[in-house]
C-alpha cells in the first residue's frame, strides 16, 4: 500500500473538466516530473491544500493547461500525499496525462483503491467506506440522504456504542471470576440480563429499519399485472410521464417485461410492466404470461389493473388467486368510461384497497402514490434521528449478533456456567465488528472495494 497510484477520477467521456488523481508517498515527486507551474516553483515546495496553475508537459511538449490541487498527508482523503490534476475533459487529454503519471512513477489504481487506502489508513471505517459507493449509486433522495448520514458515521456510532456495552459486560464477568470477594456473580448476571434486553431492543430497532432502508435504497419492486388490454402499459407511461411502452387496442401487445424506475416524494419504484395474464395457445405470449406470474413472486408490491368498462372474467379470477397473499393495490382503470365493474365487485373477491383511476388521463395517480407511502411507510418517511441499515452485509452481521445475544439470555435462564455467556457475548461483539471493519478478512475487504468505480 506504499505505491503511488493514479487514475482518472471523472467519467471517461468528453466533458468540461477532467480530474486525474494520484495518491502515495511519491505522488508529489511524480507530479513534479510532469507539471511545470506558472509560478516557477516545484509542487513539492508548495504548502498543502493549495491550488496552482501550470502545464502538463511531456519532455518539452505541452500536453494541457491545468489547475493542480495539492493535499499533503495526513490531511487528505487517503491520509497520503495526494495530487489532483484538473485538466480539460477530453478523453484523449485525460488518457495522455494518466499515461504520463504512470511513466513518471505511479501505477494504475485498482477499482476503489483510493477509498480502500482511506479505510486501511484509518480515515474512515468500513461502514463509512461502503457508504461512498452507495452515495455514488444513489437513485433517490432517501438513498442519497442515508448514504451521507452513514458517511458521517451514523451507523458506526450506534455499532460502536453497542460494542462498548458488550465489552463492559465481558469485563464484569471476567472480574467476577477473577475476584469473587469483591464481585458477586449473581449481581453481574442480573445486570447482564437487563443489559442484554436493552441491546436486543436496539438491534431489533435497527433490523426493523433495515427493511424500510433496503426498500427505500433499492426501490420498491412493483409488478403491474392484469389481463390483456386492461391498461397496464398506459399506467406505466402515466407513472413515468412519457411514452415508454407501446399502447394499442390489440390485446396481448406486451409480450415481455418492461422495467423502469419511477421516483416520487423521495421514493423509488422499480416498476415491471408485464404481459397480460390470460389463457392462450400462442407460444410467445405464453412465455410472457409465465414471466408475469414470476414477477409477482419477486415483487414487494403488486398493482393489479382491472378494466372497469368490462365485467370480471375467469382471467381476472385467476390473477386474484395469484396475488391474494401479496401487498396489493387494486386499480380499477378506465373510470372515464361507463363502468360495468365497480369497487364492490372487486372487494367480494379480494380484500384489498381499490382505487378508481384513468391511466389514460392520469386521474387518480396522486392517490396511488399516497397509498404506496401509507402501505410501506405509514404515510411518512421518517429521517430525523433514525439510523437506517441499507447494506445487506450489515443486516446479516446484526442478525448474527442478535442470535448470539439471545443465546446469552437462554444461558442465563437455564443457569449455565459463565463461560457460555462470554463465548456468545464475544461472538456478538465480533459480528458487530464486521460492520465497521474491525473483524473482517482481507478477501472480504477486496471484494467490497472491487465493486467501486475506478478513481474512487
């Protein structure tokens, strides 16, 4: 980790500005070999956290006119000497400057290596490092806010507090075993029981928020289902505000699943417009129907679109049977036409919330959005003072810690020896340590940072 690394930190496409980032103990010396400052100074003689105007040169040839940002260790993102070259954003220019950096002593950075160094050098813990890639990939307001909170240490702070409490209990047990004259094991056990209850409630709250956190971060997987020509594709277009799906009067127009992201009030819907579900002998349409039924099984939410202008038929009843045990909102579409099917007709077969809409004229769409908020977030997304777990790895570690603490409670209730307490307490402590990176293997660290983009 002492090599000087370099990478293009901006997108590899033509843009106004491009940034080539270097980090490592020879980053400044590498820059001095390829940059001529207008002031005549060498970059190594300049103060940290300063910006300089100059030229990148290859021998006596000027490659580009640049601004150079100097950040000396330890006050940099990686806690190493760091140089960022702000050049014109042409792809060829950026590639040439990167090639020069490598020729003058740097090596190409691995994906995520800058953030990996920040983690290994103690600039941030693993939970904070993972929030960096979440921040880059954020698809909605909530994901953005949650990532920033985690980068600022919201999750890490809670985990460290819980670990400190567990460590305190471990120390008390050890003290009672080593010095029984001054510490009564019975008193220690009573305190441990109370403390374990409190910690389990805290972990339970985090796990409860993990479900909402995951849904908010990744989007609510939403399947639009209904029989052919009920208005599913028109609904998708209305949700998106643009013509994405082909809409015709011909039943069975949609043969495959169309997937799109819909955003509203800080929430994302990962919407799947499916083929109309009906009995058919058409081989291609039959595949589409099977995919539609599979999408129901994978979804967090089903929007069942029924055509109000015609009576319910056997295909509708087949769909109702399929979705009965799912999170369902029923949309009685084509309410702008003469209605043959009414809300009460649906409610007799399916005890779910029903909304009359006109997807064609976008009537009732706002009510649908409010219904989704109510179903998943009780009408309001709470961010103040809430710590959300949005990472599956963190959730898995919390579940393991929760299980270990329940074993502690079981050992206490059964009057087992104190060694049983310490084994499970230590396991809970270590599992929580995995969240912040204090008990993780090198392979896992490499896997996590391998998912990062180049230059970050």
